[in-house]
């Protein structure tokens, strides 16, 4: 996608063929800064401290982290050590482990002197695959938007609500939930996006809004608790969110607050779809509520907010009493029975094991 008319991916390889470039997402929307990753430790920090975030991008960064590790040491022991270190950085998004497992399975059978080039080649492949997956998700999501448009008056706007940031900043390009939106805009379908602020880190306010503004997509930032009200009053035609991990039975783990949006959508007969890249499906898990580990992040993300002051200074400010602790579960699980459908790169299906396996029979 584009930033000031220049195309960017969220992660890419420098001209030297070794340095990994990322966008420092914690500074957005107030500062656009590119950061170099030159070591495995850099990749670990980028994931754990959320310079990069979003399940697909976390996986891509982990793959490059393994490549950077091979520039340090190509021994069997270091392959395993690097897998362990990178796997600890974020516990919820399954793409992290998926990418690490994939890289490790390729590297270990090779001779040590072959591992460096193989690791970089595979990281590039993983990134390119992610772009194509998300492009196809957008095409399949576009079909849903076209169906809704066909039921409206010609030229009438379709209002779509999204939560957190499932945009190109959360993937390598296109995004998951936003891919259908970008495809709809390119197809000339009038759309308007309700953007949840997504407390406590405000990825909707800071990232999704920045993306929408950069691409000229009509949008409005709302507080997290406004979605149900808008649905009650017929101002939401469709909800599309992303996912960090989806179970084999169709339960979806996504940014905290997604579950409440699904409940509101169900109560108001609003279609609720999840944009689902297949690497985010954890076929080993059935019950999302009981089996998916929910990351508990620092309470400071709740007690403090990051933003720009009237004089232009960008800083973090405290919004709560000194003695009040902050609780911060980062994700929640939306049960499959609240989900209208899963938008995958292979098509749209119901959120259940039978339907998912029809699209992905190799996991039967």
C-alpha cells in the first residue's frame, strides 16, 4: 500500500540483502519512521515491544528473525535456541509459531553452510505468500460487499465496522479485514468505515484511521462502546474483523473487545465476518475459550495514553490515580456461533470444522 504516494510493505529486505526494514508502528500516526533490524535480538524486541504487531506480520518478522540468527550462528543448537527465543515474544498469535516451525523444518536438514541463504529465501517467500493470501481474502470479501450493495439503492453507502487494526500494517500488505475495503474502493463501491478506537493501545485510532486517511477511504473514528448503538439504529451494514488465532471449530481469538461487537451484531442481525488467513488457523485447538492462552500485557497500557499535545509534542500521559492498577487482557475469544462466516483466501465458509475442512481438506 502507499504512504505519501510511495509504495511500502510493512516489512522488507534492504538493498544489502541482510538488513530487515520495518515501520515503527508505535509512533504512528504522528511520525513515520523506518527501523533497521540487524540481529535476532532486534527481531525479538520488535515483536515483544510491538514495533510490529498483527498476527501475519509477527510471523513474517519471526521468519526474518531466524534469518538474522543464521547470520550470527548456523549451528543446530542456535537454530533451536533462536526458535525458543522468538517463540516467547508473543503467546497468542499462532502465526508466530507457524512461521518458526516452518523455518526450522527447512533449516535443520541442511548443512550449516547452507542455512543462511535458505533462511533469507524462505522469509522472503513467507512475505510474498502473505501478500497473495491477503489479496485473495480481499477479493472474496468484495463479493460479500457486492451482495450488500445490490440490496441497497444505487450509489447508497455501505457502512462497515471494524475493530483494532487488521490492515496492511498488521500484515505484509493489503491487510485482512481491510483488504475487502480497499478492493471495494477500487471497484467504485461507496463505503464508509466505522473505526473502533480499540483501547488500550488504540490501534484503530492510530493505525486503521491512518491507513484509511492515507488511501482516501471515508471513515469515522468511534469509541469502542459506540458500535452497539450504531447497530441498533441501522447504521452498520457489516462487521469485518481480523483474527490472531482461530480454532479448528471456528472460534476466533482477536483483539479484546471483538467478542462484544459480535454479541451486538448478533442481537441486531448485522452480518459479522472474520477475515481469516489460513496460517492463523490452529488445527490443534478446538475450544478457544479453554485452550487459547490470552496474553496479559502491562497495566501501563491501560493507565496511560499516547498522543499529541496542542503544542505538537508527542508523549504518554497518565489518566488514572497513582494507586489504581490496570488490568490488561489483550485478546478475547468470539465463539463460532456468533460468526456469520470466515473470509479466507480459498473462499468464504461457515465457522465450523466441516465447512473449514472443505476449503482446507489437507488438514482433515
